[in-house]
C-alpha cells in the first residue's frame, strides 16, 4: 500500500498553459532533496490547453496529479479543492505564474522541520508593479488589520506551507466566500514568515482585475468583521446628535427671536447627504445579506469534472 507523501504542492491553474512546463521543471529540480512528494495542479476551468499540459505531465510523472473543475469557480475554490485532496504531512500552496519562486521551498521546509506549523511568505517587493497596486495593497492590509480581529502583514501571499494539523483545521470550514489568508491567521498555530522577492510573470497576463481585487477585499473584510455594520450605527448616532442640536437651535431662534432660519439650500444639502449615507449603508447591508443568502443555499464550493492520479474513491 502506497504511503502518504511528505510534501504536497497545490497549484491553482487558470489559463497558464505556457507556464506549466517551466514551473514543473523548476519544481522537480528543487524537490530532488524531498523523499516523497506530489504536485496537485487544479485546473480552474481553463479555456486554453492547460488541462492537456497537466495530463501530459501526469503521463510523464505520476507525482503530478490533476483536479479539473467543470467551470471556473475561482482561485480560492481551487486552493480549497487542493487542500481537500492533498495527502502530504506538509502542504505548500503557490501560484503557477512563477512569481512564487520554487527556490524558496527548501527554506519553508527548514522552518517546518524546526517546529513551525505555518510558514507564510512576504513579498519584499514586486517587480514591475504599478503605484496603484502597491498603494491599494497597503490600504487593504491596513484596513483589515484595523477592523478585524486577525492580523495580516502587508504583502502577505498565498505562497505558504501548512502542517497537516493546520490543513485538517481548515478543511472543517466550508465557507463559500473563503478568504484563506484570513482563515490561516484565524486558526492560529505556530506561525513564522519568510521574505522573498517576486519575479515578473513568466508568461501570460494577471488574472486579478480591479473588480476581482475589490471583491477579494470585500470578502476579507466581511468574512472577519461586522465593523461596516457598526459604522452605520455610529454614524447614525452622530448625525442624530448634531441634528438634535440643530433642532434646539432652530426652536430657540423661532420662539425667542421671533425669526425663522432662512435657507432652502442648507435643507436640500442635508436631505441629499442623508440620502447618500442611507444608500451607502443599504449597500453594505446588502453585501452581508448576499453572503448569508449564498451560504444558505449550501451549494458545493466547486464541481470536479475529472481527476488524474487519485484513487477512484476520492
């Protein structure tokens, strides 16, 4: 009976056809010192030839395994599927674009063998990254550390090592809006960090558009904090307090000076301001309700069309 490998590497794949062979070559070179391992590539509904390349790699090397989704379910779903299928005593998650350097894997393993149960990575800098991306990243991490009970260091990545006990803890969570970086922080365990310098993408274009980055940020905040909802209460109380003071002032002017406070403009501005605030917080409430609605439907996080390299019972 085949024993479980020491290491599992999980790689979400979405239209990464040109990156897979160079990635495989670098991984196998680095992993020569690892007694046993498996490379799980999760095809997230790619429209190019990614699935075919993975199948070819599996034929060449059975340690390469494939999970292929029926359609695109997203990066977090692909990571979750990999965690569900991984058998290694240690599990590493990384991207397929070679911006997560395989050469760093020995450092992650060394910290794990020294007692760390989670080894996170931090980008020292991102080559060719624009000012907007760097600034938005800093703002996001500042916000999530301020309004949630978890702490995420700036420039944290989904390139990390997880001990088997951490994987078991994460598999107990079936959140549809899965913010894995937050969950890894939330579960605790002994965590350490390794810095790295991100290389430019080997081939292709980034799959994270502005819309996806905003959605990612919303998932992170709403998954771990009710602060946006509390903010509506705080702001409402503040506006009500100042409105009450203004009413007292208006009554004083009316009854003690026998004058009326002129100015339809100020009234209109106040009404428009209140309308805008109400719409904003209706939108925030809608975000939370939509997540409750999606969770209540209890649909599977992903659907698999086929696998390669796994037992049929899986």
